[in-house]
C-alpha cells in the first residue's frame, strides 16, 4: 500500500492547529483565540484587536473649516453586558480661533458592532461619545469644544475596522463561512461562523 501526502493548505493548517491545540492544551476550546470550526465560531482576543486598532491611528478630520480634530493612542474596552466595544483615545483640537491651541483631552466612545460582508471586516457601528474631558479650557468655550470633539470623534470612528478576515481564513475545504452573530466578551469578541 502506497501512502501519499496531500499538500498542506492554509485550511488544513488551521484544522491541524485546532486539533493539536485542543489535544495539547487542557483548556476549553471557547477560551482559545482563533477559529474553532467544531463550534462554528471565531474568537478575537482583546490583545489582537488592540493591535489591529493601533495600526489605524492617528486619524484626523477638519470640522466647519475652523477646527482640526485628531485622535491618537486608542485603547480598546469591551462591555460584555452591553455587547459593545469602546475606544478611549487622546483627543486634540486645533484652531486659529483658540488662544491655547491645540487643546488636548481624552474621549471615550462606545459602539455597537457589525460585519461588513463586502470587505470581510468587523466594524464599529453608530459610535457614541460617552465621555470627553479637555485640559485648560473652561466655561462656554469648553462646552462648545466638547460638542465639536464628540461629533468629530463619532464621525472618525464610524465604520472603523476592528478585525479583517481573509478569504482563506473563512474557507475550510470547499466550504466558505460567513460571519453571523457578534458577541462581545470581557476578554475578546466572538463571532459565529455560518
């Protein structure tokens, strides 16, 4: 009897990793990051998502042709109870109208999540500024700048990619999976493969 080896495709590598990982590690498969085709789910860890988000910053946008608002140093937060992700970032508002320009601060934005099938990406959806603190500005100026900062931060984060998938990652053998339900956990985000 002759035994021939089959070429190792990316799909077979993932399957082997899943099998070996489950056998070697005495940890439930749901606790492991990555694809689990036995339970039809993928889990992205907080660290993996944080790395992906950091690559897409800094971002900036002009507002009303007067203000330049920028975000940098994003930190990911996960709210399992609310099934939402949050981004806390350093905020900068610059304008020739400001005596102390640029104004620095911190903004926290929470967001629902959605899957964009056309780009195979997990994205922020309808982000909402929950907290915005500015340094060195008070009174009406602070209120006005907080409104500007909140609006622009929400616009900058709308549709922001948390995780992209390749076609190879979503294919096992002849089956190509789609992403279904999205569940935020305390230490990562789990998506259903269907």
